[in-house]
C-alpha cells in the first residue's frame, strides 16, 4: 500500500537469530511477522540470501518463501535477493517458477551478483570451485531468461532444456545492487532496481542516476522503477528506538571485524566498550539508518523518498526481541499512513 507521502513501503527480512535463540525460532518469527505486515499494509515481503552467518537464518530463500507465501494471501513475496553466482540458473528458474505456479502474480525474483558470504564459503557453494568470481553473471542471466521465456541465442547448448515449472511461470524479475554495476545491468535490461541503501548509502545517489540514465523501456516496463533498502528501527520515543537499535551496531562491528555471531541483546550492546576504530566504523553507518519515534521515522522516510526520487522503500528492521520488531513495523505503518488490509 502507498504511504501518505506517496510511495509504497515493503519489508526485507533476514530471519535474525538472537542470542539464546535458535534458527528454528528465527524462521518461526518470520512466519509470524509476514501475515502481520500484510495486514499492516506493506506491499512486499522479501528474504535475503546469506551464508556462514550464525545470526542470519535466511540461507535458502526459495524454501522460506514457500512457507511465507502459504501463510499470506495478498502481499508479494520474493528474494532480496538470490545470489545468482551461487547457483545454477536452471535450479533458480525451477524453484521460482514453482513458486510463481503455486502463487501466480505474487512472486518477485530479486537477483544479486555478490556471494552474500565470505570467499571460502562462496567456493563451497558454487558449481566450479576453482573460482569464486562472478565473471559469468551475464551468461547466467541469459540462461535464466531463456528458461522462463524460451528465447535463446542461436546455437545455445541449453536451448533444448525445458524448465518445468519455469517456462510460462516467470516471476517479476528485479536486479539488486550496492554499486553502479547492478544499476547498469538493471537499466540495460529494463528491469526494476533495488539498491542496498542500508549498507551502501554513500553510493545511493550515483547508482540511482546511473540506473535512470541507462534505463531502456520495454513492453513490460515503460519507465524505471527504483526501490531502496533502508535500515529502520521505530520505537515509542527516540530514546527507546536508539535502545532497540543498539544491538545492531554491535552486530555490525562484529561482522565487519570478521566475528559474526548471533544478534546480541540491548544490555550486551550497552556494556560493550567500543574502540576508536569501531566508533569510526559506526559513524560511517549512521547516515543510512533511520532510528526514532514514529514522527522521526516518518520524517526520515519522507526526506529520503524526496531526495532520491525512490518509487518504493523496503524496510529492514533488526531487534533482539521479536515483539519489538513486530511493534516497529506496526508503528511505521501507522506513522506512514498505510491502509490496513481487512480480512
């Protein structure tokens, strides 16, 4: 649903695993959250692919999305994203073709080029363990589109393969990115583009410009469509929101320091003594976050939408307690003026 400041709001979930909890708890929390945000009026519910991260349980987006789609009825569900170099294009076509066949008109396939993990894990994931680079990404895209629509370059060796499901059950395809590369690919192919403002905020305006300048209209999309991923924590007051968001800072420092772990509690975050280098790292992150009361969050989202010209904002919220994450999305929906779904 469209916010009162003119654009839709959506949800990005990584199924965070909190200290003292399990991956199963995190996944069940996602299944609880999805129908709630559907009722609140959010437009999409995407899950992200990450690997070798003890604090993130969304390692298999297609599997999790199948469950999320089964407990919702109208909200769009999708990947934000599938890291295509980790997979065979045929497997992704069959998985997301199956989701689209089961839930027609509701599925988004967001594609990324990054591994979504460290290089060692990327090697363990991929077909060719001799390289963890994404050099064949353009070829993978050709294959993926071919499996969905049957259009192949002359003489392509895979043209005789029929993806079932897949052929005729194409989901909406999005390009994801945190740099100019994804923006250029999305523009050249005439695809909607989702930019990772939540961890690459310094490049948001440049990527948006590249995407719009390179966009080529086609039969499916007459104009560019830009969505921004944004980290948001909303509390009853600004102070309360900062308390809820404090574990995210500690988790970020640990991840960047090569020590990923489960999501810490606010008490653990408050007790941590940050070094000068850690403080500098956090300072570079603050500008891309929106943390505060409903009024503060609404103002921040409206300013970001106006400044960037975004067509949609996708909100990712990380809190230690699941109830706080649910409440944050509820407060955001109310502050943004989303229209609740009834029934």
